[in-house]
């Protein structure tokens, strides 16, 4: 499964994963504020399939995939991301994207805490990855990123970083659940391959986004902890 956690830019993030890609992967978005879901539906015309997290034994990811006629919709659970990840079936998530900010532009502390990182590691499948979009524009932000990176390294696995070309105040951390981890060249190659796949496939992805993906891949490095 592909889990988008606290996707406050749901209107953009979810729509970038389009058919036929949705026939191959399951995108499960998690949003804390129901008003955001309603606004995305109204303003962007995104089809949304709302799911519920009734209990730890009845998690959305433990249920069958949405029916074919619903797969063009964005699957969204309105709940706190920490609760969603903590109760996810072990090994049920292949990629977890963390893109969450509070009203002051900082990642909520509980989504960088040791417990959240441990829960994320348990929910990831072997070889799974945590992708975190972070601000990196101040000494405080950089210190928080380093502390988060150390937690990811200890609980998940090797951590890599890349810049968002054109948005240098942001930094992306990649933590891969694998002992030792792939080489830096291998990670860069996979990132470049993903951009090339988007260019050659039938999936509709904006050309500027693909160019950004290729440029970002070239900035990838081991995260200095």
C-alpha cells in the first residue's frame, strides 16, 4: 500500500497519482481536519471516498481495496496520522509520505516523536520507505530535521536527503527499511528511473513536475547526522 499521511495538500498530491497508476497501487490519504476534505472536494472537484478507522482491529488497510468503480476516487480517512499509523496492520505500507505542517509551518511534534517513528517502522513492509517533506530554512528547523533523521535511522534504516529544486527552503528525507540500505548511486538511479517512467508512461504528470523530479534526484545524498 501507499499511504499519504496528513496530506494537507490533498488536492495536489492525490491528483498527481492518476490512472492507470491507481490500478497498480492503493493510495490512502489521511487528513486531520474534515473541513480540508470538504474544501478539496468543493474547490477542486476531487472525487473522495471517505473511509473510517473504527478500531485497531478494523483498519482501512485491513479491508479489501475499493471496488473498481471507486478506484478513480481519492481514498481518505479523517483521523490523526499518528493513530492511523499506530493501528495499521504490520507490514501493510510500502511508502509513507509525511507532508504535515501546523499553523506556524512546523511539523507537529508528535509526528516526529520516537513513538510515531517506531510505529511507522512496524507498519512498513520490508524495503518500504518513509518520505518526509520538511522545512530547512532556520537553525531550529535544521536541528529538528537532524533529530528526526536520527530517529528514522535508528527505527527504520538508512536515511537520505534531497533538495526540492526551486524550493530550497524544503528538504526531503528518505528512510528505507533495509539493513545497510542501497548505495547512494542506487537511490539516485531509482529516483531518476521514477521520473523517466512518468515521462514514458501513459500516466498524466505535469512536465514541470517531471523536470523537478529529475533535478531533485541529482541532489540526493546521505543525510548527515
